[in-house]
C-alpha cells in the first residue's frame, strides 16, 4: 500500500512467463498493469514501495546460457513505467526470500543461490548495485531478512533442527553468523558467539527492522 492508499501487488503469469504488477486505487479501480520479462520464464516474488511511491519488484529470470535463474530486480515509477532493471548471477539459481525498501529508495534483498548459499544484495534508488555478498556453505534456509537504517542486511531462517541469522554490514562485509544447535566444529565459531550477543541486542534496541 502506498502513501495514497493505493494497493500494488506483484506476481507472474504462468502463460507468458512475465512479471505481473498491478495497481488499484483505494476504491478498487485498476490504475495500471505492468508486464516485464527478460528470460523465457520470469517469476516475481517480492515487492516494496519507497517514500516517493516508486515500486520495487524482485524475483528471478531464466538464463539460457547457464540453464539457471538469475536474480532480477526492477523498479517502476508511481505511473507504472519502468525506471530500471538489474540482473545478478552469482552461480546456481538465485531466488529472493526477502526484500526491504528504505524510504529513500535503497533496496536490500536476501535470498538463496543454489542449494546452500545465502545471498545478500543492496541497490541504491537509481538501481546502482552498492554491493552483494554470499556465504557458503550454510544450512540456514534464508526465509526472511531485515535491513537497518545504515544499510546492514540480516538474513535469517529456521528448520526443525536449528535456525540462525547472518549479518552483512553496510558495505557488504560479513560481520557475524549466529546458528543455533550446530556442532562445535562450526566453521566460524567466533562469528557465532558474537552474533548470539549482537543479534539480540539489536532486536531489543530496535536496530533490526523486520
């Protein structure tokens, strides 16, 4: 929902393989429909809106050269016109599992690449990539994310046996990893110990915005 109570939703068309984004006003009148495709079968999963009512959509797009799907993020203006589109391939199939848009238009995305790689990427309001980073191997399924006001990205997930959080700093560096119920041979024990303290401190002080 934007600043004027318009409703914007996104998804994809199984018939045409396109991103499908639709805007309705508060009375339910359709304002515009936007379709976008770069590959043979593109699927949109996440949507966000900034303070100027620009729309941001993220999903993945088929890559015929690698036979995988690349992360594909687009931005639309309030009238439904394309502002920019950015594609990212870090290996394997990328899928966004969370996206947050700062009021100034900065975009943070958390997701997965391949079977066990966590992905985080940040764009500015004009679509310029600020940074991206990955963490492998990781058993955190990356089903959620949050972004702080300074641009740090937290990627989190949980399975039946364990859960955890990774923190990528404002410039993309891995700051710490917290995983619960992992063996003592965990690859980065100091990251885990630091994360146990810092994550809960940030939650209590409101630095993490879920």
